[in-house]
């Protein structure tokens, strides 16, 4: 039922066990169960969120303010989160199964998480099982569980520390290296990339800069068949998939509507032509300059046309490959250019590399673990010689106002990469 008590959807139980236990009546649109009872939650100052309508009914039986998820995976942030606005504390029952992990998954992305306390009823699975065990002691036991509930922030912090320790065991040798980029270049060379050590190191630093508040964006430029995409793919292989989002092209509004996370991540286009749509290019420029995209549109709803504000959070870096010597003038100054050699000497080196089929297999696990470990750190870097460096660069072009910021960001990315060897004040 909706908040005013009118019927929204109907779910049938088809069986007690098996996969097809529930079925929605045709035309039903799943909603949070018990919206009409949110007034009690506002009065009490807290709300209990359980998995399943029957658990919500159990909690209502004991006069506790609760709502039920139709299932663990049916939370819809845009639809459901506004209903919980203004409720100071939200207790979310986490069941000890896959459903509990699913709930944790959407909570991690939800705006309600800072008000959430995770509630475990172990050794019982859920409120209904706790009630059946001893109805007379239910309220006492449930309130004891509420007092022991752990705030989401504390749970996340503990999980992050545990993950960091595990990641560090997999990358410590690499993380303590004094010259990580040299080790990177050596392994890259053994994989078949030759003659582009400088470009590869620079590109590795560029992608590492995603961890900063101002990532460095880049365009890898070269004539057709010179190996720009090959270089980019080889370098990206040293990063976990969560570090970047690679595309060949996108529709003009995909960047606004996509649910793919963009914060502290690189958007990779394997041809700059994928950005030639003016609206797409505008959204990308907004993402790079402002660190987010805010796009207002109008959508058709059951109540007529309604304005909707879509916001995609960065910061995000852009990496493109292109055969163009110059890009769109509005984009050109936002990217540094990494040029791939098209010399005869480089062509010979490439052919010799192609002729060699005895390349060792690279172990990417320590490299991926290092980048994941770095992503868990604060990554705040000070460059004490920044003013001295600024005075050494002749101010001959206006675009240096952006380029100098990119230089500082690359220095910071290098410090972040080698942070296990750096002192902290």
C-alpha cells in the first residue's frame, strides 16, 4: 500500500520452497512494504528495515516501527530513499545469507547509509524466526540486538582495514620498491611493448591520478596502426577493472543516464571520434572541469511530466586514443598529449617483438592489489617545491594555467604510488 493506504501492488506466495516461491500480480510495481506506517517511525525517531513483508508484520505485531523490502534486491534508491528522509536512525536487519550480502551491496551506494545501523539477530535468521523461538522474550531480545547494532560507518571502516591488510600482503614487495615505474616498464617490455617506455610510464601515472581530487586526463596520439590502442590496453592491464570504464562510443545522453560509477575512475575511449557528438563532449567537459555532471531533464510519470535532476559524481579522468593531431579546442586544453613514435626504428622494434613468441606470462595480481590498496588510503599529497617549479617554467602560453596543474597532479600521483617509502608529517 502507498502512504495514503491505497493499493499499489500484490504479491502471491506460490510455494514454501524452491526458486518460484513468489509471483507478482500483472501490472504490479514493487514498493517498500508498509509505507503507511512511516508516521510511527517519525514519532519514534527510528525505523527498522527488514527483508520481506512477513518480517515487517512480525515487528508490527510487537508495536515496532518497521517496513519490509519485497526482497533483498528490490531497493530502488530514487524511489525508496526519499520515503526515509527525516528519520534519524534506521536499523537494517542483515540476514546471514546471500540476501544479507545483497542488502550490504545497495546500502554501500545509498544516501541513507550514514543513518544506518546494521542489526544481527544471530543465531536466528530474521525477526520471524526470533519470534517463533520464544514470543514472550521477543521484545527483550530484539531491543538487546538493537543496542548492539553497529553503525554502518564502523562496519565499513573495519571491513576496509581488513581488506587493506589482505591487499598489502599481496603487494608489499612491489609497494616498497623505490622505483615502481622502472619495474612496471621492465614487465611491460617483457609483454611485447617496445620502444615506448616514456609514454607507458606517463600513461601509468595518468591513470594512477584517478585517486586524486583532480585527475590528469590524456590523449594518446599516433597515426593509424602506430600502436596507440595497443599501448593503452597494455598499460590498463596493470590496473583492476574498477579503475576505468572503457568504451568505443556512446549515445549522446548515455553519460547522464548510465549507472556505471565514475568517481575516482577513468573514462576510456579507444577512438576520440566517440566524443564527436557535441552533447556528449559537453557532458565530458563538465565532468572534467566541475568533477560532476548535473543534467536536468523531463520525464513522463503517472502524474504527468515531471522535472528530474540527474547528478553523476566524479572526480573522473578521461583517456582517449586518436589519429588527430589536434582535438576539439575545448577538449584539447583539458588533456595532455602522449605521442607515439612512428619512426622507422620504432617500426623495426615492433616487428622484432612480433617475431618473438617466447614472452613470459605477467603476474598482474600484485599490480592490481597495489592499486586497490592505494584506493583505500587518503592520498593527500603536498608538493613543497611547487612555487619554485612554477618560477622555472616560462609563462609563454595561457594553457599553462591548466598544464601546470596537471604537472603537479602527476607529481602527486608519483608520491601516492611510492607512499610506502615516504615520510608523513
